C-alpha cells in the first residue's frame, strides 16, 4: 500500500528542491486513499501540530538535525524500524553513523526496534514510491507535513502517529550515561505504536471484520508490555548527568552554525537570491604535501615592509609567511638598505649576529654582517655591507641605476649561500624554540629575478665542486622579464668566477645588428637553475611563445618543460575593506554602504563633484610604457562623453608625469591626477572607485586587479599575462545575474579599451542589480596566498623529490 504521507514529502522535495521538514519527523502512514480537498485552515493547524511533535521528538532523542545535509531529512512510518530519508535510499541509522555518532545510532535502534514489533522493509518502502497518485489540490507549503484528509474532508489527525507528550516527557527526563538525552524506551515505543495501530484498526472495522479482529489481537498483544512497564516499581533517581561528549557531532554543529550565518548574511547582501557559498578556510594548518618539511631559503633584492619598490617586495613579504604557515622552515635573505641613514629605523626590530662572514669577490675580500628577526615563524636575514648604505632606492638614485649593481647583487647571492651554513637560526617547527643549529646544506633556494639569478651559477661553480650543497636545489622565479641584468662583457670580472664560466653568462641579442656581446645575468640563472617559476600561467605562455626583450624567449622555449606558472596572491590582512585604516568607512560584501562613503570621500579629496551616479574610473601604476598610462591619457577626450570621472595615481618617466599634470589642468572638471606614490591614497582609490583600469601592454601577474576585486571595484584590463588568469570576462547571457569578475580587451589600443569602459559604464547605470552582483562576485573571489602557497608547495616538493647527487670534487 502506498505510504501517502511519505510520498507527499518526497514529491514536494522533488518539485520545489527543498526538504519536507527541518528535522526528523515521525508520521503514521495512512492506508486510505486521498479524499476530498481539506480546508486550508485544517491543514495549517495540522502543520503546527506536527511541528510541535517534531520538536518534542528531537529533544527526546538528542540528535542535532536543525540544518540537515542531503539525505538527513526522513519520514518515519508507523513501524519503528521503517526509517527512510527523502530519497528512500538510506536509513536514519546510516545518517547517525555518517555524522560520527555511533552511540546515538545504537540507542535509537534499541528503542525503535522492540521485540515482536513488525519490521519495515526499506525495499518495500522504496518500491511503494513507484506509483505516484494525484496530489490533492491546494496551496503549496514550504514543508509538506499534512496528512491526507478523510472522506469527510477533514484532516485525519487521529491516524497520524508520533510519540505522545507523556512518552516524550518520560524519555526526556532520563539522561544517558554520557549526559545526553535518550530516545524513548522500548516499552514506551511499543505502547505508542500499539495505540496507533488500535486507532487505525477501529477505523477500518466498519468495512472489514477480519481487519478489525487482526487489529484487536495486535492491540492486546502490544498492551501486555505496556501494562508490565506501568506495574514495575519506580526506578531510582538518575545520577547527575555528566558533561555531554559530543565529539565529531559537536564540531559538525559548530560548522553548520557558521555556514548558516554566512549564508544568511550573503542572502541579505544579494537580496534573498544568494547561492550557497563555500566557507572560507579554517585556521587549522593544512598538512604539507611533502612527507618531510622543506628547508626553504628565499633570496630577493627587496622584501616588504623593510624595502619595497614594486610587486616583488609584496611577494617576498607574504609568500614566505604562507609557506611557514604550512609547516615548512623558511628563511628570507635580503640586503639591509639604510638610504644614507634615513631608513635605519625600519630595521629597529632586527638584532645583529655575532658571527660575520668573509667572502671573496672581484679579487678582494669583503666582510658581510647579518641582522636577523623572526616574524610569523619566518627567519628574516639582512646583509650589511657598505654598498647597501648609500642614499637612494635599492637600485639607483636620481642619476640612474648604480654602476656597481652587478657587484652589489653578486654579493647578495654569496651572502645568501653562506647564511644556511653559518647562522644558527634553526628552530623547532612544533614549539618554535631555538635549536642553536644551522639550516645545513639540504636546503632549497628560491632566487627571485635577475638580482638573485647569480645564485644558481655561484652554487654550481663555487660550492658544488667542493662537495658543499650536494643535495641542495635552486629555483629561479621570474617576476618581470623586462629586467634581465645585462652588462658589458668586460664586467665579468666583478663576479669572481673562473674564465670557463664566461660562456654561461655571454649573450648576443639576435635582433641586434651589431652582434654586440654582453653578459646576461638572467640568462645564466635560466640555464643553471633546477626549475623555473613565473608568476602566472599566462605569462609563462607569453615568454615562451612571443618575442621578448633580447630574444630570451628562445632560451626559455628550450626549457619550457622546466617552467611553471603560479599566480601570486595578495595580503588579505593588509588589503581588507573591513579593517583598512586608510578608508573613510569600512565595509564588507554583506554591507556595501561603506563603499559609497569611500567614494564620496575620494571625490571630495580629489576635488571632483560628489555625485554617486557618476562612475569613477581609477588608475594606479608606474608611469612608463609597460603600464600604458598614455592609452588612458589619449582616451580622455572620448571618456568625457561617457559622463564619468577619472582618478590617476603614479610616478615614473618625466614625460608621462608632465602629461598627467597637463591632463589634470585640461580635463580637470572630470579628471584628476596625483604625480607621486602614496600608500594611503592608493587604498582610497581602490576602495572609492567603481572601475579600475589596467591598460598594461604586458603584465607578468599584476596585483592591483586582485586588490580591486577584494574591495568590490570591477577591473578592466588588457588581456595579457596574469591579467587573463585573474579576471574572468563578464558574461551577461549566463544564467541568473550573469557571471564573471570584470572585462579584458585586446589589443592594447584606445578603441577596444574605450569599448570595454563604455560597456561597464552602461551596466553601472542601467542595471544596478547586475552591477551589484558583479561586485559581490569580485569580493567573494579567493586571491589569498593560501591557495598560491599550496601550488608552490607542490612544485617545490617535486623539485626536492628529483634531487641529483652532485659528487664532483675539485682540488
């Protein structure tokens, strides 16, 4: 016979895509066919009645089903052992075991399966769902709890079975040994089942005497254990309950509460039409992909916050911390720049190391002193030498690049190679206590850009021939191929290598008609490194398939099998709209009111009309050919017709700076520019703008587009390098409110750039709901270093697993 109440619950779940109840529901299946339509009033009353019974049952069995997963919602028929979920494929016992609560499953099975009671078959229940009768007409409720009405048109509440209030209260007053409430006892369950069976049999006696006799005999048989239980002497008062032992179920409940809160917040932000959001990663440290933690040594010319001129400093300030958080031992080596004494205060938290190292370079000996500090389980090592103390940037001064940069960065590579052998910085990974030991020789060096590209060459030429660093490996990370460290061939003596290594550095540009010979430091690193890394997959494809400066692409194409592209992440703590100290108001994806306040503050600071209806387009970057500011400046006459505002921030080439000042004077009524670089202003532009434009002619990775997306600012960029990997083009024809996180255009010209801006401005004005959904997709995009660190870990572990024993000796 078809279980009508079970069929109604399942049919409603299939039709409306949601479970029929919010918890466990016990319903006596009716064997009667559907009668006339029941009044809506009686159905509503029955729903409330069953809900109350459902809550009482949940308190009795002590199972947390407030937010069940797929397969948790079930309907229990009159037979205590017939427990099915909404798909008719799993029992409640399986559900309890799946949640890690075997004790609850055993207790429920013992209470729900009394001796002599009929046992329901799951296969029979599943087969009964094959025949689908016509549902009674009426309103659709969010929960399908109503039982079929009887022939008189009223809801047959007497035919619905659930634990009575007395049975529930009796069960609730008896805690288990571990402090949790037990399900109803076997006697109570048998008595309740027998009373329901008696009620059903009496209603069927008028039509069949045989059925009535069977029901009476069933009632009499079931009443005997109930009477025996009533005549038993009262039990001793229960012992005080112990604290509940929830185990895995406790963790699951906390996780469900967090997910429910996050879903409610996002539904509010989306206006009640939010999709399920995957919760952010927990604070629990993920296990390393390697069986043994790595000994990593990052070598770079700059590291934030001590020294920074671009994206390289940001990467070295965040990636080592992310790798240390994954359980690896990490050291970062960089020069100690003092800028003529002006920047000594930046290194106030560092401590000098008593031991110094002497190295030979350029036919002379040089003393290297080290200063160290520990942050987030990362050992930061700064090399002190007089060549790093002059006034200026890490690379030059107002007159241009320093003439001895080749010597300065060769010294950096030698100092980095000596640090793991001489500095007792090793600490216990579990406790963080110092071990007063050196890192040793089995380390993995990660050299960054041409400034550290001599490290793999010096490692091969000056250490491995003597048996030092025999098992060490070295990777070269290419952040920008435009800077290769090319010098005159006569400067080879500054490196201090034997003459047989000159060929490793020599390079002739195939496009140079004069065939001038030079030494290319980056080329030496490419051919001597064990693995090559770059900052995005798109950039890896470009530098091996398109002509590059000095045609190094031909060399990279030969080593394409050793090239890996990994997109950089961003520091989500520094770039967080919920806690950014530079903003006029903080905000989040769940409340964007603060972004409107940031927009007004930016317009006021840049002396632009404070109109929320005008889209603000921002630009942040160096004023040079690579970043393409000339494209935006040339497009200003066209953008004036879009009824928008433009804000630009940057410094660089003098001619570009002059053009930005002229544009501010000529188009000042809608365009404002700031020559120079300001960290607070960059944060304000990222938060206050509606659109961030990045017309870079080439961009290895790019960070501004990821900063913008985290702040709900939509990026528009030239389709190149890492910009392709991080921006998904907006698709208005996708289901719902579209998909994508911005726009890309190609080629790098005025017309396609203006077309992309026009499309974005039109969406901003005419479809605010879609624009808001686009902002939210940007903000929920994960650009943290956690994901990038996982990829780095996988690649670096692969390198160490492919170690080659270098046994060459030299006397």
